[in-house]
C-alpha cells in the first residue's frame, strides 16, 4: 500500500520539484499540495495523509501558531517532515514547535526526501 503524502511550500518551483520527486516513486501517493499554512491545514484535515512535507516559512493566517499544525498532526495521525532553506538552531526549534519528526534542509532535500518519507511513515 502506498504512503500517502501532502506537501506544502509557498514557492511554486519548490512544489513542482517536490511533486517530481514524489511522482517518481511508485510507493508514494500524492494526496495534494498546498501553498500556505491554511491550505496545508485544510488539506490535511480532509485527507489525513500518513506524511506531510511542509516548508516552515510560509504565509500564515491571522492568529496562526505552530501548535495548530502540531495539534492537527495528532488529530489526523499524520507525521510531519519540515523543510527549510536553513538548518540552524532556530529552524530546528521551529520544526519542534510544529511537531516535526525531521527537519530537512532544502539544498540537500532531493537526496533524502524519499528515504525520510519511508522512515517517518514506518515509525510507530
């Protein structure tokens, strides 16, 4: 059975790249893509993917807090993989605030994304 994935990034070129990576793997089923936190939350709530791959730095609706994503991941039993251009202490702390299982930096993400999705989906 394929691993269901939702992914989110505010840059279309990143979404296209992520889509190409994921479409190349027959063990992954893309349930949708989002361009901001609001779309990510709506899509995740509606589809309950096994894994959500999400950029940490996207447009946020008024009053949005990382705990909203963290709570949604618990509610839907989804696992979050955070992605960011940065891989520093601040990005790691923000990823933890979102409840991410892993933080991947965008420059090397193409090398690790599929493996990380499989590993996170298989984790108990």
